[in-house]
């Protein structure tokens, strides 16, 4: 059955919220959903918004994230082209609208939505994501049909399509409800926005419980789930591997240590930011600027002053 697109202003606002790789305009008709098959019964879909993981086979189709509401039909068509059945299960890696904007559409079509406990709470309440940054977006509360109906504190396992897919809460860092999904047999990991490959700096959404120090600890745990052969689906950007994920972790950890040293030398946040400490590694046009990253780290250390990043 064709999915009905959401057209209300509130849903449109939700769709555009917090999108590191959002469409350049509101004309989603120009967005093409591209498919990359990673293993038998496992694929990733690229469009506008977060990368979508797909498990498909005789036990039904599992979708990991669903981008923006106006793209739901195109996503459903891309799934059909894989030879897969309509979405039976949907897992949100976190609450941001470029990963959960299609929840209402897929929920109405019968998908069972799952996520960490905090994702349901934040989607139900709505609020401002990225408060205090230039990318702040107001997100309206989601209707009940777009909320996760299965939630977890630590994780769960889906025994489907000849594999075991672990949905794991590893401590957060991007937000307070980040999950990773790991296919045990296929050895594929979906990180959500704990990693954004090739996009410069991470988005530490402090207003959603994100924290740079927690992100390092989380990435250490995520890395422990991988090996040299693991295929890594980031929240945004091309598929990578363990080495790419390790390099991402090291960049963040090194940056946090730079801030720690500045604090130890009695620098203020103002003087630290005035020095533009990460400008040299900033990517042109990146969603998160070097200065925004520096500020997020400083405020993260304010929140957990006694925490220490762990070497991996």
C-alpha cells in the first residue's frame, strides 16, 4: 500500500530538524535514493538525511532510521527494488528528525517502531535540538503512531533473516539515546550519528544529552564490537571500516585532550575559542564548524570535569 506523505506544518518542521546532510531545498522530489548492497540480505540506502540500514529476507524487512517524511514513498520503492517486503520493523538510532522523520508514515503502514527509552521520551515531548547553536531546530511532539512501541534501556536482539541483529545502547554521546546496530553473521555495524564519515567534526547535541567525553567512551565500546573486516555504516557519509571508525575516535579524543590542556593552563572558554584550536582540520562547508566543535567540547568538560577519555 502506498505510504501517505505527511503534509502538516508540524511534520514538515520535524522533517527538517537537525539534518547534517539535509536537502538543499524543500523540493524532495529531486532527491534520489541510492542503494548499496553490503551482504546477502543487508543494504544501505542513501538519500537526504541519515543513512538507512536494511535487513531483508524471509522473516520480513527491518529498517534502521527513515530520513525525512516526504521521502517515505521513495524509500519504500527502493526497498521493493531490493526484492524485499514492506517494512515490518523500524529502529531509530536516535531522535533527530533526519533519522526519524518518516516514523509516522511507516507506523501508519504497520511497522513496529523500536528505539532506546530516551528516544521515545524526546519524540513524545518534542523540544529544541541543538539549543545554543546556529543549527538549533524546534521539533514538535510526534503523534503516537510515530513513537517507538518497543523501547529498551540497554538493547535487544532481532533474530531475523538468518542473522542476529543487536540493537545496543552504548552510552550515548551524540545524544542521550544513541543506539548502534550490529549484524553478527554479516559483520556489519550501523553507528547512527556516533560517526559521520567525511563530514569533519561530530555533532555533539548538548541539548539532547550529548557529550564529547561520553562519545569517546561510547566509541571505544563500539570499536570493541568490530574487527578489521567489519563494514561500518555511519550516520552520514560513505560506508567505511574499523580503521575509519578508529581514526574518527582518535580525532575526537585528541581534540578533547587539547581542551583539557587548555583548561589545565587556566585558559577560559573565551580565550580557547578565540584561538580557533581546530581550524586547521576543519573541512570546508562542514555542518559543524571548528569553533562549534571546540565549544561543545569545552561545555562537555564542564558537565563531566572529572571524566577522562580512554585509550583504545
